[in-house]
C-alpha cells in the first residue's frame, strides 16, 4: 500500500486507527502502529481540560516511539480555547492536529461541541483557521449530517477546506443514528468528489470484504471497531495474515503494564475482551473469570490457562 500525505506529513499507508474514547490510549495505539497502522489518533481530548491544566487530560497526551507520525484529536467549541491550548506548548510534540466535529454523544453536543458544530460552520471554520497557525496539518472528523437523512457533509467539508484543513474524515452516519444502521459510504464519496484535499472514510470497516466495498469512495480509511476485534487488521488489509488473538492479548497486557497503574490496566483490558473474544464459542466461563480478575498477573495466567485447554 502506497504512502499517504496529510498536508506536509507523509504516512506509510492510508490506514488510520480511529480515535475511540476509553480505548485508544498509548498502549493500544502502540500495538496498532506496530501492527501496520499508518497513523493512530489519541482519544478525544478536551481543549478546556488543557486550558484548565487538568492532570488527567495532560496524561492522555503521552505518545510512544512507534507513533511516527503522531496525531492528537481535540474537541471544543470556542476558537479562543484552541488558541490557548496551542500557546501552552503541550501539543508541540504532535505532527497532526485533528478536531472532532462528529461526536454524537449528548453530553458533548449540549455544550456545542462535537457534531453540534455541523450547524455552526462559522465557529467550526474559526477553530480550523486558528489551529493552522501552529504550522501543523489540521484535520477534521465529521458526520454525514445531524438529523436523520440529513446530508450536510459536503458543504461543511468545503468550508473546512477553505479554512485550511488538510484532510476531512467522514463518518457515514448522522448524529441521530449514533452507531446504528449501516454507514453510508457513498455519501463519503460525494464529499471526496467535492474536495481537493484527501477525504478519509470512517465506519464499518471490520474485514477485507467491508474494506474492498468502501475502497473506491475515499482516499484514506479510519478503522475503529475492526481494530478492537483484531489489531492486526491493519497488516491484514495490506496483504498480511491476521495475527492470532491470544499472543496479541498478552502483548497488549504488557504494554498496559508499562504505561499505567495496575487498576487502570486491568479495568481497561476487561473492556477489550468483549471485542477480542467476539464470535468465539465456549468462552463464557473464561470471560467471567477475566472480568473478576483484579491484577495483570491474574489476567495473564488466565489467558495462559485458557490457551493450554484449547
């Protein structure tokens, strides 16, 4: 797969790990980058949290050596907050700045953030324009529209391009759909036809078939749920084999232990097992034991025990 360019930044390929709140921490991003992702994006980070110098928010900005290049995703509604975040210098280590203008969660929308910006083009354009002053490529993640059957993505994306955006990612669902139904990848193609900058498709890429169906409609591809099921999907879509899950689980455990305290690591890996074991039969008891484990050593032992019995 050929290189992919976002502004002045070149990626080794056009497969991007989507920003997923509660999942794409430094450990999982490292795993996916080592398994072939061309770029990984941090969890959604509040610019207000940065402005208030919130310790937990700052910790979410950590990157690893595998993240070359690196990308931070921010969310907010006021261009002045984004300008202040730039002045703090905490974003200097990132190569690309992405702005979330597509989050459908109500607690984000009610603050005028996320996909609420789809109906606030002037405010959204001001944010992009402000961030371009950093000299870094600025990208924007949006949805097809806000209300059911609404399509505003093309007009909105054009405004972001005019404001200086180097790439737009489109999730082919409306805000009201949340994550239900099928993402409209043809709508993403319509945005691509309208722009001169790269357009990346987000939504429902979980295997080779779903990737090939969407391939003609975008320049780049953002993968979320498919990576949670098996992080080696990035290598697989480039012609490699899907890795066996249990060695990946052990590797993921090791990385979590390197970067986080044990409580966070154990709680986090429990969430991943809902995806790692998706579709596997005869694992109910194993999953129950994993969810009751309270140390990384226990989780690791349970994985080894399960492997010895299959």
